[in-house]
C-alpha cells in the first residue's frame, strides 16, 4: 500500500529509532484491520453482483444461469419503471435534503440565540434521531390515517382540508418526505448549531464595531465559516436519501401504484419479490456508478481538505 | 507520474469507459442494426476516451514535475 | 449577533421553538401514549387523548411475546459492532489523518463502499454467511446465519465508512506538536496514541460511537434477512406483531417504546458530548 | 453440547439392551415457518402434544405476512434446510412445487385418503393439488364471502327509502350492481340520518382493501370470476377486456369507500367496521368473522352477517403446510403436517375460533350453536362458499409464476383505484407485467 511522499511530513524524531517500525509501515499497520473487513465484505459481494449482471439470474427458478452478455443492461435500461423509480428518487432527494438543510439551519439559529432551557430543547430535538424508521414510520402511518389519524383530526378541527396523506398519489411522496424531514432535520440542526457555537468570536465583534448589518455579517462571516460543516452534512444526507428504503417500505410500500417507488424499493421488489437478481444487480451497479461519479465531484473538495491537513507538517 | 496520480487518473479513465458503455446502451445502440457492431464500436470509443484521458493526465503531471524540477534547480543555483 | 434582542423577538423565538419541538416530539409522544391504551381506545375516531391507562400491552409484549429476548440480541450485536467499529475506525482514521495513507484514494474507496445499495448485496451476504457458518472458524465465531456474528460483521462493514469519515477530522484537530513532544520524551508511537491522541479525541470518538450504536440498533434489512429467530433484533421483533388479525397496535406501541427507550436514554445522556463533537472539527476557530 | 450428551446417553441405553428405548432422550428437531398472530399462537399450543407423541422438538418461527414469501424463498434457494415445514399462500404453491422447493406428499397420503377427502374438494383444488400430486395440507382457510351490517339492511325506514330510490327491495346484494347501489345508498355525511339517528361522523357504503397490499386482487377476483373469466386465460395471457370490466366495477365502488381505502388492507377495513364507519365489505376474508363480530359490541344496534359474495363467486384459499425439500427430517415434518391439518387439532383449533379447513369440523353441529356464533358464526357461509365454488379453480394458481404475478398485480390495480391511470391502462399494464414475469405467455398446468 503506497503512501505519497508527502506522508513523511510527520518525520519520526530520532527517538523513533527505538520504536523500530518506519512511519510508512506503522501507518499501513493501523489501517489493516479496517481494510481487511472492507475489502472482504465490500469487494466480494460487489464482484458477485457484477458477475450476476452478465448472467441469467432468476433465483426462484434455482441457481444463477448462463452468461448473457450485456442483455441484462439492455433490459434494465429499456425498463420504464426503472427510470420512473430513478426520477422519484431524484425528486425525493432534492426536496427532502433541501428542506432539511433550510429548516435545520433555521432551527439552529433559533436555538443559538436562545438562553433558556438549552439542554432540554436539544435533548428533545435529538429524539427522532434515536428512533428507527422501521418502527416510528409505522406510527406515522397511524398519524396519517384518514379515518383514525390525529393529523386530519387536528386539521378538521381547524377547518382545514384533510388530505389523504398516503393514499393520494399526488402527495404521497411528499408525505414520505415530511416523515424523513421529521427524522433527520434534527441531525442537520444539531450539527449546524454545534458549528455556530464553535465559531470564533473576534471577527463578529469586529464586524459589530464596524456596525455591519446583520445580513452582511451572515453572508460575509457566518455562512462562509459554516460552509465546510454544512457541506459535509449535505453530502451525508444526500447519500442516505438516495439510498432511502425503510421509510418507503413501512409508510407506502411504493404505493399508491408506483407513486412513491424509489430506486432502492424497486431494487427490493425486483430482487426480493421477483427474485430477478440479474436485473437487481444490474440496477445496483448502475446506481453505484452514478453515485461514484457524483462522489468524485462532491467528495473531491472534502478529500482535498483532509489530505491537505494530513500533509501539513 | 506518481503512483497516487496514476491511481487517480486510472480510476477516472475507468469511470469514463463505463460511462461511455452506459451512455451507448441507453441512447445510441437503438440506432444500430445488429448489436455486434454496436458493442464493437462502443468498446472502441470507450477505450479511446478512457485511454486518451489517462495519457492527457500523464502529460500534465509530467509537465508539472518538469516545472518543479526547474524551480528547484533555480533555487539551488541561487544558493550557490 | 451579539445585539440584545427585544422582548417581542424573544417571545416570537420561544413560541417558534415550542412549535418546532412540538412537531418533533409529538409522534413519539403519541406512540408512548398508544402503548398505554386499551385495545378499544386505539383505532377509534375521533382519536382519544383521555382513557384509563392499562399495562396489558406491555404484558403482551414482554411476557407473551418475550420481547426482552430481542432487546438482548440487539444489545449484544449493537454494542459489539460499535466497539469494533470505533476501535478499527480510530486506528484507520488516525493513520489517514496523520500519515495520509493512500493519499486520499483509500479514504475515497472506503467512503464509496457506503454507496452500494444494501439490497443488492444482501443475497451475496446471505450465501457467504451460509457457507462461512459451516466452516470451523465460522462456527467458533458464530458467523453463520441466524447467529450474532453475521450481523456484527455486516454492521461493522456498513458503519466503518461513516465512522472513519467522522474520526479523520477529529484527529486532524489535534495539534501534531503535542505528539511531537511526546515522541521526543521517548514515548513509542503506540504509547503516544494511547496516552496523548485518543484521550484528546475522546469527544469525537464518543460522537462516532453514539451514531454507530444508533444505526446498528435501528437497522432492519440485514437483521431481517440474516436472522430467523435466535439472533433477531428489535426491528425484526416488532414485525411479529403484524398478525393475520392485523397490526396489534397496542402491543406494537409497547414494543416500540421498549425498543426505542434505551436509545433515547443513551442519546439524552450523551447529548452534551454529541453537540460538542458534532462539528466534525470542520469549523476551525 | 446437551445434544451430544443426550445422544451419548441414547447410545448407552441402546447398548444396555435398549430397555428404555421408548424414552425420548434425543428429540428430532423441526422448524415451522409461519405467519405471526393468533392462528399461529393457537397452533403453537398444539405443538406440545405432537412433540410428546413423536419425540420431536418443534420450533415455530413467526414471520410478518408480507415478508413470509420472500423469506421462505431465500431459505429455499439457499437450501439451508432452516425451515422444515413452510406455510404457503394459495398463489405460491405452484412455484414452490415446480421449482422443487417442497416435496410431493402423494405417497405419504396414499394411506390417508380420508384425511385428504375431509378437505373440501374446492379448497383442495386451489391449495393442495398441483400437476396430479398432493403437496401438503391447508391448516387454515381465508376463503372469502362478504360481511354486511344486517341491521341496516333490515331497518324499515332505510328499506322504504331504498325502495323509493332504486325501485327494488333492500336486501343482501346478489349482483355487483346491487352491491354498488347499496354502497351508494348508505354513504352519508356527518349529521345525516342513519336508521333515524343523526350520524356523529361520516358513514361509508363499503370498505375496500385498495391499499399497497396484495389484497385488492382478492376483492377483484370475486368480480372477474363472477364474470366467468379469470386473471389468466387458457393461453396464459391476461384477458385485458375482462380485467378492464372488473376494474371498472371496482372503480364504481371507490366513491363510496372511506379515503383510507387507498392505504389499508383487511385489518384497516375491520377497524373501520368496528368503529361504525362502513355498512359492508366487498369480497372479504371470512376468517375475520371473530374480528368483524366485535362491531356488535361497539356500535349500538349493529348485527353482523357473513354472506356469500354477489354471484356466489369469491376468492378461495388457505395456508398450505408443505415440507421443504432441503429438510433434514422430512418424515417428521410430514407427520407434523398431518398432525396440524388433521381432525383432532383442527377441532381444537376451531374451538379457539380458528377458520378450520376440514369439512367434518366446519359442518360439526357443535359450532352451529348460538354460543359459538361469536367465534365460529361464519362456518355455515364458508360451507356454502365451497359448495358454490365447487369445481372452480383459477389459472393464477396453476402457473409456477403465480406467486410473482400475485405479488405484482396490485400495483397497476391500485394505480387505477387511486385514479392515476384508467381501468384500461391498468389492464394493459397488468398484461405487460405478467408477460414480462413469465417471459411470454405463462405456462398453465392442468
């Protein structure tokens, strides 16, 4: 495992002589356990999946069959439902992540200024994070229910229209988004809040002396300083949203019809209901490819930040 | 070209190749009479682009290194 | 930002905070409330807020369905997975942060493993563990299907990327000068790690542990495919309340409350730590 | 560890002349994967007697109904032998048999014809037989009829109003048109009168299972079979026109169902019934009777009745107990199937309120008594259903792709129910999906 010349930036002082091990081998030693697990349990299944994409693979008719070249890719790419699922995923991710970021940051500012019962508010805010979508999602289904749910009961009392949250194909997806917002906005909010509190005081005091407007302070100081942490959250949330499965499975099972069928849920239906592992793997590989390309662009700045800091002596 | 840079370029070339394959299967193949020629062409284009990118990156890296070497030489010259 | 806000602003602020908290807490409150409702008070319209509370749901969940069994499994699996993730993750992250192993490429690779959709690899996992379980090593490590080891390994695998990612930035926040001086005092690298670096990174490691534990505790898909009964976790256990008579809402609520409670308490305890550590060291004041 | 000790002990016994060979020192382990809930809990309580009688140890694994199929297939494909006895949905039998996941039990039942014949021929054709072989025993039937609020149908004021509006007498529907009329007639708003009393919440004519679950097709089976058609014709293709007709019938009911119809399955409908929100169901699983009858406690003046669906055609099915081919102890597993599906256990099962599969139990006079109405009141209707459906069986259950079709077909049907696509589009999409699943026309065994 190679290390770039830069990594010797942390040159071992003479004392290291007794330690005997060179920096390079020591560093390799450190990552070995993690790498072993990752290599075995990431590469092996990946290779298997990749292999299946070139073969006939209807599991319920027994084992994996003969090689069929690129046929599976042709079938998958010609499958309208696949692109439909992709489109749903994109819609979901953009809206959910967008709202989570905006609301999360908003809540962070709200709490940042607050002085009263800080600990309590934070603690309560964390609660949704600690619960499992597979379980709480069930209770959201109950809350959403048009006959027995609390939501429509409240709306009704306020004289507002009572939507068919999960039954109306025009809004079902947004109901799932609302659930995801409920579960993950606190994550964004807490990180943003932590960021706010870690901000250095001096530049703000200076700005205040110059009598800079709130807006100017926000745009020229606060957000630029928060950018790295917010970006990291953005990336994390995007990855999770694109891979969304539990929420859909428990709330709508892709319904009504296929209105809320995300990529991963369609994968589940193809792989674990129809047992066409060939198609499922093919979709997964395509999915992985898209994610990788996105990652190359999205992660490069982050990785650069990491490596630069790792190199600086 | 350091191993690290090579790895980076190689990985991206691979992505480019696979990208070409996917793009081809999604948009172009339907315009071909028989899949055989389509696949052949597809691979040709994919490899060409992938390799091209790799070589391109290598040239840049070499150029950079050369430039760096010149600088170092200059510095050494100054020291003397 | 340091200006004194007017009373009106303050009132608005706390009003808003109250609404926000209401939104985030209510569903959980409703779940807990449901767990104390008698059957005839659950699926009724209009919804009932007042009723004579009962513990029959908890009796059903704990006694009839023996739900604590699932809690025990989940506890074993999540805690061990978390321990391994934190241990391996810290070592690797430190190496990435200090020695820049692989110049970012290995780091990228590790992160990218998080991007393969789990459903696509679940059956390969199933087959791998089926075969590993038959080998001597597999037997001794309980790596077979429906055994704790299989889930632990999967969870370690799926949480390492996130953990390493977080930890790298924490380690980078620790000034190298400290390590330098420690080395000059004649400490070996290992000693430096043990006595200087890890203690300093404690909050970060804590945050990582919290999130890893939460993710393991709440995982569903792998638990459902790789276990049958002996090693089933809470998320799978809840499913056993979806019966042919329909979902037993009361017992489900009780089971859900029981299964969520440990995480809630845990998170509340760690709350202060978390908020401190959550910056990922990305904001450098 | 204990096991090895036990076997050692057994050896010792045998070597010492096997005097105590009768004693059960090393029970045979078998595992039964089945659906969570009362029916399983009840069965689990009968497992004991089997264990004592046969020196076996039976592990019962409860799985959520919606996960049972793929969980079992995974174990079958993996040939883990983890499940010795599996529980199969009507539509899954053919696939499991065709792919060699389960063992034919024809030989086993050769000397147990009485037991086999005790299962109503209709139910047998649907659940047990495939390609001339016997594949196990159903232990519990969810065959469909209909639940109605009899008190509403009998109410004089309502009868009068109905006659005035539709020109014929209000009574249990015998055609789907009548069913629609009644659904429309009883759909009222909060504050309107029902049986001369003002309603404190909206009331709906019919409860439907149009949610994202594979039950909407069970409701529609009653309609499409009632038309004398089927989901798959003899060529293994979907008869698009007939499906469209059935879909239209279904869509004509949607306006009179609660909005929740689009999100629920049978349990949701039962909850609506028990909360006095609906007047009747469409084709509905009669095994839910003990559940449905609770309406009489919750809603003043309510009386429930289980009747046959219009045109006397409805979904017939049951959970089949079959033996996995990868089972390590098939003999014991087969004994277990016969035990659970057998008269003795079925009788006890029925006494606990289970929907038994044996004619001898269903016709047993002891269950026709008023005291038993709350738990077994649907038995008479169940027998009628089997009678009316005699000789019927659907191609959907004769194709090895039945399970996959069954797990996919609710999607187009539900899209139409939710108004996203037209009945025609739904029928065409279904045809396309089915063709894709079968890779052409679906093979039909006969």
